[in-house]
C-alpha cells in the first residue's frame, strides 16, 4: 500500500510538472503598428466639431456619426456614417473602406482615393481632409472641396 501511495504521488508530481511547463508565459504576441492604430480607431465616433474652410458647421453635423470596424483582411477598416446633413456636401460617403497611408500613425486613405490625417487622444478622434477635391456626398451633387476638420468623441 505504501508503494502504491508513493507511485501515485510521483505520478501526480510528474503530471503537474508537465502540465505547468507546457503553459506559455501568458504574454500576448506583440501587435503590429497597424493593429495598434486599428484598435484605437475602431468604434462609434460622434461628431463634436466640424469645420469646413474654417467655417463652423457644428449645428449642421450635430447628428453625424462614423462607425469604424476592422475589416476581415485585418490590415484595413470599413466605416459607415449616419446623420450626414442632406443640404450640405460632405467628404464622407455613407460607407466605405479605410487603409493606412504613411506614416501609419497619422495618415488614412479612403476607398474613393481621398486622403486624410488623423490623431487619436483618449476618446477624441480628429480627422482632417486637407485640400479635399472630391464630389460632396449628399442627396444632391455639390462640391465639398476645401479643408475639413472633423473632431469626434466615443
């Protein structure tokens, strides 16, 4: 009986040693620079301030929201917008794709070819379209040319 107890104790110790030595260190693999930025950008962003060529359009864009999600490709994002004003042009289509420009930490390229710079600080996102020259996205065709600054919060 003593031998059986010793063998059983030995087997438990060996099993525990094998089990715990097979565990990893618990640390996640390091994220790429793009993934870090995607994690910062993903979410629903509510308009808090909009400037078009230094003209305050906050009242017109008060209901504007952008929802950004990570695309299945992993290195890009998709977005949808709601609350765009119907009487003013906007550089934002109702939906589209976003990829990163250079540098990844501050440059965006939209699916329609337009580019913007961005910065994220806590729960505030600022996206700036400098010299935007595309058509305006509204119910009517109008030019949205110029400089746009969208400040949004989560």
